[in-house]
């Protein structure tokens, strides 16, 4: 296994049409390869996204027919690079679709899939709310995938707020935690950097978090600031607020080194939780009389 790897976050913007999304992704992927990237990672809904009020309405295809997946498989094979397609919308057997990550190896073969578990049902204000679960079928399986560059722990966007998922991934061997996202600008300004740093520190792992940037067709805006964070919590790269490519070299040996210094992943202890109610009804002889 290579101990050092050049990782690229492709900071894309949202397109309502899959063909436009693919052209944009290929343009950035070509730039990343020219800069020496070996592992390319795209954001959430990199296959296209638009909103309809509080609902997400990306272009939806079957896995076999998805033009962005097919196009990036061909690109991976032609350029001998690994690609993590942050997520695209895939048809299910029911009325909803899956928000799904694909890990593609350097032969263009799908190595692993992850379906987003935690769905973005939030109300930021009276005028800004989202209900991802209205159209998206959640997944139920976490995933760690072995690659020549280390073990990847897969997640998507809103999963970031559920630290137990990342602890389970890390304890299962994940060395690089991936967080492809389309984080909103409002929540990103408040929480994006600190949540990603927390997941890195808690687990002694690299966090690589490509985030879409800019206006979303139909309404909304993604935050950008794609991040690469080392196991000590230091930000190695920040993609800022424009589309583009962030290429960073990381050394997987830092994971073992950090975990040996702070071996908290091996220190979990079982415990019982007791909730003591405060009834505010402390009776005494005086108030009973």
C-alpha cells in the first residue's frame, strides 16, 4: 500500500442536467490528473441537483444508465485513477430514489457503494427548510473499503452530525473518512469546519470533505470550502468559495502515529445511563402540614 497519496477534492457547482454536471466534473477531473492526483473525490449530488421548494430534485437514473457514473468510470479507466463519486441519485424499486456514493477503481470498476443513512430534514428558518426524506430512501449499511491508498470510511453530508457513525468506521479500520457534501451556506458558515475537524480528532483519521459551491438551480446555495484535515485536526487545504480543484498530499502513516499517541479508539467502556428527574416537589414536614 502506498503510504503517501495525492488526493483531489473536486469542488463542483450544481447543474440541473446530468450532461452539464458530467462535463463540469470531467473538466475538473482532467485538471486534477494534470496536477498529479491519484484519488479524485467529488461532492454530494455531483450528478446534478435542483430544488423544488423544500424538496431535492436531482436527475435520477438507474445505476446502469446513469451518464455521470458511466462517464466517470470511463475517465477512471482511461487515466488510471481512483474516483469517489460523492453521490448521485439512483432509482429504487419504489417511488423514492437513493442518494448513493460510488467508489470506482483505476480500471473503471465499481469497488464499493454507500447509500446515505441520515437524511437532511431541517428547518433553518420560516423561509428555508429542506425535507430530503420526502424523495430519498435512506440506506442502512455503513461501509469501509480497502484501496491502495488506505481504508476509506464512506459517508455523505448530513451524516457528519452523527459522530457514532464515524467512530464505527474508524474502529473498523477506516484511515480516511470521506464526507462529500452539498452543505448549505448558512449551516456551513456555522458548523462545517468545526464538525469536520471534530470527526478527524475524535477518530485519529484524515477527513476529506469535498463540498459543492454556489447557487443551486431552483433555490439554495452550497458552502464550498472543500477540506482536507489531518488526524491531529489541522486543516491542510480549504477550497474556498470558487469551483476548482484542491490537490493535497497526505501520508497514511500519520494515522497510526496519531492513534498511538492518543489511543482513544481502544478506550471505549460500557456504561449504563440513568436519567434523574427533577420534580421540584421536595416535601418536608413544614410544607406537608
